[in-house]
C-alpha cells in the first residue's frame, strides 16, 4: 500500500492524544486506589498497624485475605479478556464501550492491583525499627502511614509507579485493537489491515520513546528522593 505521508502527522497526533487521555485517566485512579490497597494490605497483615480494625483481629484478617485475593485475580487475568468482560461496565459508566475514555475503565481495573502489589512490596521493605520508634513516641496510625511508611518507601513507590505506567502504555496499545483508539489502533488499522510498514514502524518507535522517557523521569525522581 502507498503511504500518505502528508496525513501521517495528524493521524499520529490524534492517536497520541487518545493514548494520553486513556493512560492519564487510568493513572489518576491507579495512584489513589493502588496506594490505598497497598497500604491496607500491609497494615492488615499479622502485626500490622491496622491489623485489628475496630479491635477485631478477625476482621483485619478477613480484609487482608479478601484484598489479597482480589489483587491476585486482577493480576492473573489477561488484559484483552478483562476488556471484554468489562464492556458492560464501561458502557454503564461512560455510555459507550469504544473510545479512549471507555478503554480507561478496564485499563484502571488492570493497573490498580498491579500497582497495589508493588506498593505493598515497597512498604514491606521499610525498616520495622522506624515503625516501632514512631509507635513508642505515641504517633498515630495516620502519622505512621504518611510520615514513616510512605515517606520511607517513596523511591520504591516511584519506581513501581513507572513500571505501572509502562504496563498501562502497553495495555493501551492492546485496547486499540478492540476499539479503544490510540497508538494500538493505528498499528492495527494501518500497520496490519492496510499493511503500511511505515505506520507500523513509526508506532513502534513512538512506544519505545514514550517508555524511555517515563523511565528516565522516574530515575531522575528516585535519585532526587534518595539524596534528600
């Protein structure tokens, strides 16, 4: 197929905007809920700072088990299957099952458990002695979570977030194959269906550049946090 080079910039810019919208919406919810789930997973574990909510160790154990199960289920489902399963949910929330906004729904559902597990790992690496010291000084749970656990785990959380963003970018490309728009849609419509090698090559280069930029930014942030 003969490639229309004059139309390529506009097509790719539109696709980039759709990918940015898709990932941006998902990222906001992923940070909020992923952090919350990760904190609760650590806090409700045996000996955790919220292992006895309402003075009930059993309730803490149940919360920990249920959240852990949901996180494992969310991480085990292939994204393309998750997208199909959540079509009714996307339609109910945004009024459509196609487009970048609709694709943000399954993207969010896929990213939250992934990021939550990375947050959990980061928090578990915090020195237990710091937590015990804060407790001995009479610090409240919220203070321990915010000023000890999350503060000490910031570099690892940032790295986990960058990994999650890269995964979301990859997922967004998959979303494009079934009506999500974005870079993945261009790769399928032009690169595969019309067999336009230039479009396919350019989309691959764009994805590689985006991933490298995300990784560079994350690395710079982590270095700055480590020097504080």
